[in-house]
């Protein structure tokens, strides 16, 4: 009986030891993956502290805290894209906000490393004939950052300020905005360094047609859904979709992107959301928007929606702007002045709005 008892206890201890070994191996980060789910022998697994986060130039970079992981990732972003300051600043801000996550679950630092590079970054020439018969060429972009959540989705922007730097920054941020909002879409952004305000209606049509002829090689309902953005409104969407429909026999579902021929149903919701986010942020700190003096950048639908909601909640919007300059009201926009701005935007063309901004307020 004593021998059987000893044997039984020995077998139980062996099972307990094997169970501990299994749990320990699952908690470790294996050499072949970041999640620690690889079921191999102890020789095939490595503790995450012994696994380098990055390898470059013959060196291996390790981390022990979330702050160290962020420093390694940000330095690598600077090394790769040192000339893209907007992207590097955006990447640093996002990674810094994830520091507590890396402290609690280090394996996610290896996942964050994937955001150092987009899955695809396309630059292409967009050539069209202007009204004088001269061939003009601009540069088009589409940054498709991550399709982990689903097809890419993101805005198109037209303007001389559009560069690969700011588009890459916006595409990176859109991944997180989709994830937080629960949208099953990946992040993307695109556009061209073309200023519609300096083009005639006929030139705008020809440019949009030439732009989408090139862009259509990389988009589609199940691949990438471009949406509206800076200087890409209902008119531009119509020109882009008209040409896209000539080339493609399919279109996307109603309400997502512009490949179904429409625009965002309620663009003001994006502006209202910003203000209500700030409202709750201040309320959490025992403060409110009442009497706060706020700077509003832009004068499009979203910027006007921000100003409208600020006024409604008792805040004081001081500025509006466009690509030609800005308007500053020291005492803030009243309801009457704001209504006049909205009326001007609705009644006049973009150039007329800029001219009237100058004469109306100054």
C-alpha cells in the first residue's frame, strides 16, 4: 500500500509539474510569434525579455518596460522616415498612449511594430489637359495602411498642401479611429497636390477623370473605399464616380466611401462628435465648455459644425480659415455672424467665399 501511495503521489506531482511547464511555455513569447501560443518544447520557446523587438545593422534591441518599447519603436520610425515629421509625430503620440498596454501585455509591442510601415503606398502621375491646351501633371497618392479589420477606407484630399507625409500620418491614425469606433475597415488616405480653387469647372472634371483612371487600379468595394475629404465634396465625388463607373462593372454598398456615387449622409456628425468628446473630457475634470475661447481651423462642413456646436454649448469660437488665410473675431462669433458665414458658404463659390471673408470681416 505504501509503495502504491508513493507511486500515485509521484504521478500526481509529475502531472502538476507538466501542467506548470505548459502554462509557463504558453505565457512566454515564442521565437516564432508574439502571442505565446506556439506549443513547442522549451528549447523552441523564448521568454519575451530574451526576444529582441527589433534587429537592425547587426544589433538587437530589447526592452523591459513599455517606455523602453515605445522608445525603440519611435527611434526606428525616425530612422526610416526622418523626413516625414508629421508621420513621426503621429506615430510617437500613438505609441506613447499605448505605453500602459505594453507594460501589462508586452506581446503587443511586436504587433505595434507592424505599424512602422503601411501595407501599400502608391504614388502616381495624374496628367490632364487644361483650358489653354497645356498638359499639366500632378502627383497622386494612396496610402493603404492596414487591412487587418477589413477593406481599406479613408479620405481623398485635393490641395497643394497634400504630401506623402501628411497622408501617411492620416492613414496611420485612421486605423485606430476605425478600431475604437468599431468599424470593420482598415486605415487609408489619399489625394493629389491639385488645388481645385485654381481650376475651372471643365479642368476639375478632366482632372478627376484622370485621377480616378489611375486610382481605380488600386481600389474596389472589397479592397479600398475612398471617401470625401479636403476639397473633395459632392461635385468632385460625382466626377470621380462617373469615371469610375465607366471602368468598373461593380460598386460598393450604400453609404460607405464614394464608390456608390454618394457622399457622407451627415458630415456634421464628425464635427459634433469632436465637441461632445471635449465636453465629456472637461466634465470628467469638473469643468465645462461654457465661456471657453476656442480656435477652429477650416471653414468646411465639419469645421462649421464644430463652430455651431461650440456656440450652442456656450463656448466662444474665435477663428475660421481656408487655404487663403483666416478670420479672427476677438469677441467670438455670435449667432448672427455665424449664420452670415454659413449663408456665404452656401451662396458663393470657393473664391467668392474667400473674397467675402476678407471684406465682410475686415
